[in-house]
C-alpha cells in the first residue's frame, strides 16, 4: 500500500511565500513523475507543475517564475515552493505520483488547502 501525505498548506498573504511538501510511503520500488495539481471551488482540477525522476520540470503558465517544484528522491518527497502567491492561487493542492511497486500506478494525496489573502 502506498500513501502520499501533503503538508505545508495554510493561509498566506499575497506576495509572501509558502512551501508544500508531499511524502510518499509504503512498498515503493521507485517513483517516476511527480506533480502538483490544484482545484479551486467550482473549477476542474488543473496541473500546476510536474517533475520527472531525472529532475526535468514543467509548469503551468500561470505559475511560471513564481512557483518551483523540486524533489528529494532519497526521501520520496516532492516540494512546491510558492513565491509571490496571488489570491487566485487559492485552492486545494494535491500531489500526484507515478509509483512503481509490482506495477506502475498513479497515486494522489488527500489535498492541502492554500488560501492567499489580498
């Protein structure tokens, strides 16, 4: 069984900073791509940023230059550094990972609320 546990969400002022973490645990052989998604009320879940096992990254246009995704493969953990957040970044943030146990499967975290005040 694999679990993804997010932490670091909360209330932040616009222009501040916040760091989200997501740790994977369980019977993990390896983890391929990891990523962060978000879902605001009344909207669909959308990709924020992704990172491969080799460290290649991709970002949604609306966070480029403000958010940074990184990972620590030794700790099976992915991070999202949120700098200069805006009120429109308010959402529940979910981490996602392609985990290989005896086969590859996509797992989701439970979500962490991020609220950006103006």
